[in-house]
C-alpha cells in the first residue's frame, strides 16, 4: 500500500509538471470538458483489477493481474461481486486487458510481456452465452529476437480493443518511446500481429477501448487519458483530447459505458468515472 501511495504521489507531481501540453502530439487540453471522480471500489474479493468490459446495465467484467486467478468476475458498482467464472484449464500468465465485440464475445489479453521474451502470447475468446472458449495465438511480425536489444524492448502489451472483426493492440511504450499499434484477426488460430502505426506519447499505455458507436478511442496512461478519432481503415487519427488523471495512480483498466463516458480502475481497487460535461 505504501508503494502504491508513493507511486500515486509521483504520478500526481509528474502530471503537474508534464501535463497534456508537454505531449509531442498536439492534443487539446481537457479544459473542463470531462469531470473525473471516484465512484466506488472494486469488490474486495478481487485482487488487482487489470481489465474491464461491460456485462450489462451497471454491471462489469474484470480480471486479476498476471499470476492471479484464471477467472472473470462480474460486479455491480452498488451490489459488489455478482459472479465468479473460473477457467479450470487456463493459466493467468499475465492477463492485462479485456475487449468485447458486438456479438458479446469477451477477449482476454494474456499478452503481458515485461521482459519482451514471451513466445506464448495469446488472447482467449469467450462466449458467455454458449460457454465456448477459443484461443488466438499470435506473435509480433516485427519482433526477431527474444528479448530484443534494450533500446528496442517495446513488445510489452497491456491494451487492446475490438473493432470490425479485428483486434487492435497497443504496446506499453518502452524502449523506443512510442506506442506501437498492431492489428490481428479476431478468429481462433495462430496469427501475426501486424504493425500499422506508431503514436508518440510520453505515458505508458495500460488499457484501451473504443466507444460503442465506434467514433472515439481512449488510451489510458499513468496520469492521463488520450482520446482519438478513428479512420475507416482503423488508424487513430490526429489527437483529439488529453485528460489529466493525476488521481488515478497506477491505473490499469478502462471501458466506455456509453459513447462519451468511461469507467477506470487502478491497482488499489479504486473506481473512477470520466464523464463528458
């Protein structure tokens, strides 16, 4: 807990000194367009929430960070934990984020890769209605060594979302000091994650989501939320808005719950809402 408090103080001070105006990209500053406030806590039965997805009106799915239980947890902001869904044949090597498609499939990103040496990166695709579980195994098309040289260690991923039959993955921002944007199909099998874009941001990216109407993409970083518009071919367009989020500390998960507003969780179990004014 002391470590988290010190990290939160560090993020807060860094946000004051290096706000959105210090970003290489020309973001519009928040200027009061969003209000971020704490609304609840993750149920105490869940250790270190690291991903979020919608589960119904006022209900959400989450999972524990790497090394935790191989399970999805459904919770309500007011009622707490509603359901625990255990996957007996899976291992939580390093689960980092959740995504969801329009058919209700949930994608579990087991792709945390702190040392850039994993050769078993995968995304689990789960249909909660039919209780069908599939595996999407993948590797990065531009990674040749495991691990690569220190200055090229940018293959750690903690953020992704689904859109139009494709999964969009974002590197955490290590080594090369830029966020790499990859795509791969949402179908089971073995695939290459293809790099399609580089986005120069200062924060480490820990979660991503796309608004239900598909018009806006949010990337969550320590102390900041970056908003982008998305092109028809899946590229993130020029920066739209940067929201300072110094109170979030080590924030790890984000989900849109309507076309404008987001729910965010951090490692200390705090839940925040970012609401458009």
